[in-house]
């Protein structure tokens, strides 16, 4: 056990210090943050709310007490609006610096909906919002308070339900679509990066013959377990860093964007995802070690690994199937097939009421697959690790599994 | 007391039978040579001894029993192909590999520094392994085999790629290890070095043992009935000699069948016209024996 942890620690720190790891772990989210900051700065710089805006109401749609008509739920106008009897008075106030701009609501406003702004290239978001609110309040002058309240917020609560009436998601519509993808991304990052490091480490040790030295000190099972543990922790570190950056971005973003405030993570999905991720990682890790033991060069290993990765990513590629028919044959099939199960299952869960037996069967098949692969890999590793020069042929592999 | 007993082991890969039937024993504290032409089955035999491969048949006892985790820690191995982490710094690489054998990190660092000093690698300790020359990597690999102070040292081609100064250094260290009671299995192609270092040997060819025993005995067994004589004067007519070959001031006398070197020595001592300075039974070098056996086997 001590040697196993020694190897795990060594592999973890050896890869942690690699430039490529640091670049992907911190570089990608930093790039995202930089993009976010740039966008935000541009938005702030180009959007300066006016101190006050004047208006000339030639259509006579805004009564003097328009602001009093606003429903209690509505926030006060972000930019104060001042009425002027005519354009000359508004212009005079503008020249005097009392207002930053003024708008003229022409007599044919009700027909044309046209309003002209003077004194500014364009109104700020806040200025425009104030104008909208005041106009809406004026137009609803004769309506009852209930109608006014509804007109300002036509859908106060939107309940979203899956087609079969199962899971109901309240609030943030954007998460309805994004949640499965976020789960998927996290799984992909943690599993595929770890298992590809694992493949890289095994092939590298075979190529430079370090394997022969290492296995004279520890037995192959300790070596495999140590590497799987160390590099699994590495993938988890990468996923956590990304998650942390994501949370940070979402936290900052929530201040400015309403949908980010409504995000809530369902506990049951999280638990099932966790139960799928562990055997999912072991399955891919085992397969990568197997490939590493069979091939003789990084390139060859990467080619075989990419086929596996593709199978794992299949639910991502076929995501429309999950959105349109999450309980259809293809979606169910993908969530039962061990290679695609971890991703398919977590993608289906928020979208449909997945029958309990399917969840159990999916997790069961996945775990059984992982155990089988780990056992088989333990068998072929002993001979494969010293197999230099040429890859092991499939026929030879079958013989190895039977005889070793 | 034997450190290693290899008893009728055999190993096949697919259609190739790499080792057919190999048996030998290595005594504690000796330098034992494991010889054979390329592809004879030496590396496969070593890998079976190290438990990297399981023999199809036969048994192996290392340091008093079958391979165990404790036994592994008592074996040092220098493989024919170098096996170091190329992107790690030399010192870190040595410390990690010693750690795998159970040496605590501080102790490993101390020992590694001492060996690096001795092998003239101290100034390269912070360089990455792939920045070192082939010879330096070879010495580093040799240090890996020694760092955990093993009782059994298996060295496969330890002199490959080394200059005469470093060959002398490795020889010196191997002798020191043997003097300290460690058992050494030496596999090398430099027969003059093997002859100099090892006391006993086994030669494998085509997966079978073709020579086994003390090197001196093997050489005697292969000796042609001849003597080497050096001296001044006229050798005269020697009754039991069939031919005289002169080379570099010495004469190689081929003896008649049944004649013994003692008879020749007696005849020469009676010859007043010749002064004997050196007289020895002509023994073939290990190199000659190796070539002869390997060629005979191939016929």
C-alpha cells in the first residue's frame, strides 16, 4: 500500500509540474476569464447612464403622474425623466446642462411607435429602460392595477416540465439546456485527461524502458493502481480548478445577469453522477492502461485511445437525441452501454424521468464493465509491459487473456 | 549456500521458444558470468529470475525462496536497455527509483550524492536525464542498481558505451561489492573483462546451457594439447612435439597425442642450449571458447 501511494504521489506531482498540464488547467479558464473581463469592460465603457433625460410628449401619452402608476414590484426609473412643453424648452435645458439628452414623442406615436432622441448618439441601456417603463405606464393609464401588474410581468413563474410530466424544473430556463452539458464537460475533463495522461505515462515508460526497472521494485498491480490513483487525482484537480473558475465566473456574472442567479443543483442528479463517474473513470483508465501495454509508441496509443474517447463522447455528439427524446431507444441504449453510460446517464437525468431500473442497470453494467476491464488489464499488463518494438496483435491478446 | 537456483526453466512466446531448458546455481558472494550470443535466451532468463516473466516450466529460487516483495528490495538490476525518466532531473530520478525499493528519501538523496561524486556525475545532478551523454546515463543506471545496497546484483552489459577509465571504475565497484559479500550476476560480451572478474560461468545458446562451471576449468577443458614457451637459445629437436609456431618472441608447441606438458618441460630443462624464461600450458581465452562454442552450435 505504501509503494502504491508512493507511485500515486510521484505520478501526480510529475504531471502537475508539466508545462502542458499547467497550460490547459489554468490557461483555458484564464482565457475565458480574460474574454469575460474584456466583454464586460467594453460594455461598461460604452454604456454610461445619463444624469437625466428630457422628453417632449407631443402625442400626449404620458400623464403627469405616470410614475405613480407603476406597480409596486417595478423598480424606480434608473434615469430620471423630465417633461418639457416643447422642443425649444428641452433644447434650452440641454444647452444649460440640466439634461444629457432629450426625446421627442411625435403626435403620430400611437400609429408609428417612432421616438426621436437628440443630444446623444444613443441612449444608455438604463436611459432606454426608463423611457420604456414610463411609456408603458402612460399607455396603461386607464387599466386596472392587476392588468398593469401583469402587463409589466406577463409570466411571473414559469414551470418547466419534461414531456412525460416527470421532473419539473422551476426557474432559470437556461440551465434546463446547459446543466447536462456542464456535467458532461466535467466528466470529460476529469476522465479523459486523466486516462490520456495514464496512457502517456505507460507508453513513455515502455518506450524509455523505465518500466523494466519499476516492475523489479513493485508488482504490476501496485504499479497500475498507483498510477490510476495518482492520475485520477490529477484529472480531478484539473476539473476542480475549472469548476472553481466556473463558479467564480458564475458568481461575478450573477451580479450582472439574472439567469445565473436562478442556478440550483439537484442533489439526486449529483449523487448518481458521482456513482457513474468513479466506475466510468476506472473503465477508461483500465482501457488506456491496456492500450498502453499493447502498443509500442505514443502515436499508436493515441490513435487507439481516440476511438475510445469518441465512444465516450458519443452522447455529446448526439445531444439532439437527448433533448428531443431523452427516453427514446437510442438515448436509453447509450446510457446502458458502459463506454457512453456515464455521459449519457447524466445528460438524460435532468431532461427526463429516467426509470429507476434503468439507472440501476446502467450503473451496474458500468461497474461490471470497469471490474472486467481492470481484471483483464492486470492479466495482459505483465507481458505487454515488456513487449517492445511491435504492438500485440488481437489474436495474441486473446491467447494472453486465456493463458496468463 | 546458493543465492540463486535456476532449475530446468523454459519459456515460450507465441511460436518462439526463447528458453528451452536452463539450469544453473549462483553461490553467495561470487561474481558469476551469464554468457551467450545475442538471442540466446539470456535476457529472458534474467527476466524470469526477476519475476518479470513466469517460466512455463521449472522453478527459480532467489535469495532462499520464491520471489516476494522483500526479495525484490534485495535485488539490484541494471538492464541492457537504459531505463530512466528522461525528463526528470538526474538526482530526483535516482531518489525516486531508490524510494521504490523502500529507501527513505533523505537517505536515498545522501547515498545518491555520494555515488554521483564517485562516478564523476555530481555536477550533472540537476540536469535532466536526457541531457546526459550515453556513457553518463549508463553510469547513472548503474547507480540505480546499487543505491538500495542490494544483496544480489544483476548487471546486463554494464560496460556498454563506457571508456576505459569508466570500465575500470565499474570493475572496481563490482569487485568491492563481491568483497562485501554481495552476489553478482554479470552478463557481458567483453570476454576479457568477464574472464578477469568472474569465477564461475554459464553459457546459454539457443535456449539451453552449453557450458557451466568454474571458468578456469572450462578453459582447461577447451585447451588444445599445447604449451607456450619463452626463452633464449635453440629449442632443438623436441621428440613429443608435432609443430612449433613462433609468434611475438614466444613459441607455441603442439604436442603429440599422449604427451604431457611435464615431459616437454623435462626435455627443455635438459637442453643446455636453451634457457626457459616462461613455460605455461596454452589455455584458450574465454573469447576463443565463446566463439568456438557459438559457431559449433550454429552448424
